[in-house]
C-alpha cells in the first residue's frame, strides 16, 4: 500500500484471527508432554523412521526425519525416542519439542502435528554439532513401541564442506574512519573466480561470508541470493493478532520453492516483540516470539534457504517529515532505530543465531534520517553515528553502534546496511561505511517503481559503483501496478551486475496486488499479476 508520502504502509491489511490460535499453539509447544498410547492401542501400534543426514560439515550437521505410523490405530500425539550412535549435540530443532540427555534424545509432537493417521507420516528435523562421530542412530521407538523399520541416509561427499571462516584479507583492510572506509573497500581482495551458485533443494543453507565484493559460501563459491520477503512478523505481534500472518510450515516453504531457485527469505522483525516490552501481548512477545522465529529460521535453513532477519519496526516518538505514526511504540517505520531498544535487540538476536552464518542480519529496514535532520550530510552522519540527531526526539542507534553490538557477542554473521531514503539511496554508503572487524558488511538496497532511483541511468550511476566495491543485496524490489515491467527491467540489470534480489512480499493480503506489491493470492503460491511476473523471472534463472 502507498501512503501520502509515496511509501508502502507496512500495516496489517486485514484481520487474521486464525493466526492468534496458531501463534498461541506454537507458544505452548515447549510445554507439551508426550501422551502414551493406551495398552489396547499399543497392541496395534507400529512405526517406521527414515533418518536423513541432509547436510554435514566438519563439526556440524543437519538431519531430517520422517516418522510413519504403520500401526492400525491413529496417533493423537507422539513421543519419538532414540540414542545417537556418535557424540552429536542438538542445537536447534523444528516440528518437534526436543530434549537431550547425553546421547539419548526425546522428540515430542507439537499441537499441529500430533495426529498421524494409520499409514500417515510427519516430518521433523534438527541441526547440531559433533566432535568425533556423526554416526546415525539405528533404533527408534514411538510412545514406547519399537519401530519395526529404520532407514538412514547420509550426504554425498559433494554435500560436505569445511567450517566457514571470515575472509582475513577483507577483515584486515577495514579502517576506523568513515572516509578511510571507502578507500578500504576498494582494496578488498578480488572475488573468487568460481561461478555464482545457489543452493540445491536438499541440504542446508550456505554458511556465508564476504570476500571482495561477493558473498561466498564456506568453500569460496559465490552465492547470489534470490527470494522473497515474508511480511507479518513485524506487525501481527504488536497489533495483538499473533506472530505470523499466514502459515509458517513446510508446505508454505515448499510453495515458495516451487516458483524457482529460492534460496533466501527475508523476515521482518519487531524489536518490542523480541524484547518483550510491556505493551505487547505476552503470548506473542519475549521467549514466545523468539522461539517462533527460531523455529522458522531453522525450517528455512533446513530447506537450503538463507534467512535474512530485518529490524523493521522500532520504538521512539517521531512526528517530523514523512512520519508514519505519532506513537512512541514500535507500530510503524521510524527514520532510525532507537538506541534504548535496538541495541539490546541486536545483542540478543546475535547471541541467538551466532555460529549459524546461514542467517544474515539486516540492521534496519529503511532509514530516512535525512528527512528528519533536514539535509543529506547530517542525515548520513546520523545514519552512521546515531546519538542526538536533529529532528529526532529519541537517542538514535547508528549503524556503527549496531555493528558493534552484534560483534560484541562473537557473532560473525553477514550484516546488511540499508542506505538513506528508505534504502533506495546508496550514493554516500561507501563514504560512511562503518568499521567491521570481521569484514562482513554488505549494502542493502530497495528498489520500487515509485522510488527516486528507479531508472537504469540511476542504477548505473549510483548503485553500480557500490556493487563494484562491496556486495549489494536488493532486499526489497517490486512495483505497485500489479504488473511486471519494472521488475523485468530491474532484474535484467541486476543479473548483468551478477547481483541477486528478493521481492516484496509473499503475503496474501486483502485486495491483492492492488493494495500493494503482494506476490500471491493464497499460500499455495497462486500468483497475483505482479507475482506472475516475478515467478517467470525466477523460473528463467
């Protein structure tokens, strides 16, 4: 949707009451206890398990399990138990509540997948670490009944890789001052000669870092990110409706991947919901919100998809130029994030996901500091340094302080930094690039047909020079006319620059694409007119 300033309103387009029940069920998942079959039911119980090591690298792995009910009685809930044959430790899971004691593991059903009809099945999975052995388990039981058949598979040699490490040369080339940072960017090492790659439909998402002006995986292969934004987690929680707007399950991700080589999904977040601020319904805030985001990220990664976590809505009273709302609460887009909540937010997010470089942190959705401060120079200075900024009543978290917050945790994840004018203006990005000891910064760019920089001449003069020095991720592209002429020309240009892109947004909103750049008319993946154009673009990659 477009407001009077020419920007999209990131509001909830219409009530989705079912999302409330879904989020409450997810929040309660960790407290579910396994329900044992009755003695009579146990006599007819049976199960089989397929355990697949879908990805493996030195010290880490991702496993997916399919549990099939081979008994004659339907299950209403399940508790799957097994013992690792190696020294694996589970670090995150999806579609199950998991506990581990030594090598013994118990995975229990959640509210939405406990029922398995006779002959039916369900899937679950987890990511973990190992030191000496990643040998697969050979014996499983469900609700105390031993499974009669167990199958296991491991990845081929080509699926394995070494643990990722940041580019030392890129880290060493960084400078402390903004002006020196631009020249440092020019001195970064040349990009690998390997051809651009995505990820296959099986296996874990790539562990990313920056090398020169490219994103690369742990083996040094260039990775171009193509995908979609999944809006909802920035507004549902603070508006009291739930956490996700629509489904967040395997079927919804499968629908995304059916459009083409989708290897990235950007997830907008709300700092008040993550931090558990008092004005947010506790069912959708704090640990409940964090657990829901963790589960979704794990599921994306298990599908070979990089998760981009974006700080979208923040606290702070702002009523100046281009104000989206007058509330001090995190209910709209502000010109810059507030230091009081954004710094704790990024410290917590970084602690939650450090060690998993298949998660990218987009530090702030769409800065427009210059509109608040009154001129370009003071706007970019506010963008970098934060603090007291003209026209903004609260203390601002600048890009440098947010970079510092993430790195203080030991997290080396790639960081996206959107430029000015709603991330559409990158002209001074290189000059004001923050210092990063890990050398893992990329420029985030948003491009719509209604932006100022919306012509090929502007892309060539303003964006191409940045692409030549650092990776650029167009985290949002789109158009508000239900057509595809703009994204057709834009993506053709981006491909000529060996740059990927993500389209706003994979959401079924009331009014379809006539109310804003929404790609789908239902969550099975039926495209809108605009979505059909983007689906064709993905299909041609």
